[in-house]
C-alpha cells in the first residue's frame, strides 16, 4: 500500500492511519479539554513573571488510555497522574502540552484546521492569540505581558490576574545589584 499524503497540520501524523480520528479528537477536547494561560511569579524571568500556556485533558484512571491516544496522535505532550484529591473515586490523569514549539507547531494548527464547536472555541481563539504573541516575544515587555494577562483573564471564567492586580512597582523588572 502506498503512503497516504495529507494537508493536515504537521505533528499529528497518526491521523493518516485513522481517517476521521481528528474529528473524534476535536469532539473529545470540546467536552473534556482545557486551554489555559497561567501567569505566575518567577523571579528568574526578566520581568519577574512567567507566561505558561497549557493545553490539557483530564480523565479518570479507568479512561487513561484515551489520554495516551491523544499523546500518540499529537506526538507531543505527556500523560501524568494528577495529584489532585477531591471527591473522585479514582485517580485522575492529565494529558498536557506546554512546550511552546509543540503548541505553535501542532496544537494550534490542528484546532484551526478542525475548529472546536462549543464555547471552548472562544477559549481556543484567545489561547492561540497568546501563543502567537509569545512567538513575537511580546511577553518579554511589561506592555506585552499586560496585553497577554488581559486576554488570559478573559478565559475560562478566571479570577482576576495576579499580574494585573499587582502594583506597577511590583510589575517592573527586578533590580539587579552589581
């Protein structure tokens, strides 16, 4: 049998083996996935803040195999046990992609080629916007970080951004003695 060619985004090569699988992925992520953009204090960063976009899907232990299916499909990310303990009767597992290269090169193109159908599509659009801004290195300036924080705050019914709530003095780059 000859090799199947595809116009599908790079990085999701396994989709040629299972035509239509990308539609299952989109539907599954529509129901179970999350696109988030946490911004947290990290004094080792130039501005003292780090932007860490994250695409993730969480499932109970009995369904962990679908997370491994996603990992194989996207050919990036990893599946790990979620340390969260709440009222669930089984361990939770999380498939996560945080690598900027994988987000910009695989995750964003797939969901642009095969759009989400629920309100999660709006979250993805904001997520993709942040990833692209980071590709332009906008997050390395105070104004750019402020722009990204405003986009991130509008996602997933988030509480107000700690970065946006911080005083202007706190948001300034840390002073280096010497």
